C-alpha cells in the first residue's frame, strides 16, 4: 500500500506499507464458520519504520433474506502499534456479503473503532460499502 496526504503543511506525510496476512475458517454446526486473521503491517511513514500487529476473530454464516442469499458476519480486531508500544486500537465490525451476479459481491458494513485514550479521535463509527469480485 502507498499513501500520502493531500496537504503540503505540517501534517503532510508519505507512507509505504507491506502486508503479510494469514486467514483461517473453522466449520461449525450448519452454515456457521468461525474465522480468524493474523496480519502484520510493515510500515514506513516519512522514513520512520514501524509495525502494526493485528489479531481478528469473528463468525460468518450463510442464510437468505427475501429469498436472496446473504452471508452476515461479525468480528473483533485488536491492533498493536510499535509506535506506541501498546495495544492501541480495537475495531468491532458487522456486515453482510451478498451476490450481485456472477463473481461480483456487495458488502455493506458498520464498524466501531476504539482508539487509545489520548488520541484526538478516541471513537470512530464508520459505515462502509465494498464491491468485490472473486476469481477462480
């Protein structure tokens, strides 16, 4: 990932991030799956190296609404940031994935991010929409 700020003032930044991620799904009763993810972000922000370690646990299942298939899910993720040398964020997320046709999927979701106490934004509530395509 590459990121940069739109401004050229004191808050301007450039970042490069390499990501390593491991995902797992564990089948449970019926159409329920327990999910987990381990992720490491290797970051360079304005020449300063840091890492973020993420641990996520969740559940997802297949069902239908108005005879249309949906896959609701919920997850909780903890994030350790080496810039602060502590667990600095928790994200709670719930949403669903639904097919649009062929390999295309739509995923609306709601996420609550709880940041370390001395951040200006200690809580962020986000509403998101992802468009996905799967390749066989």
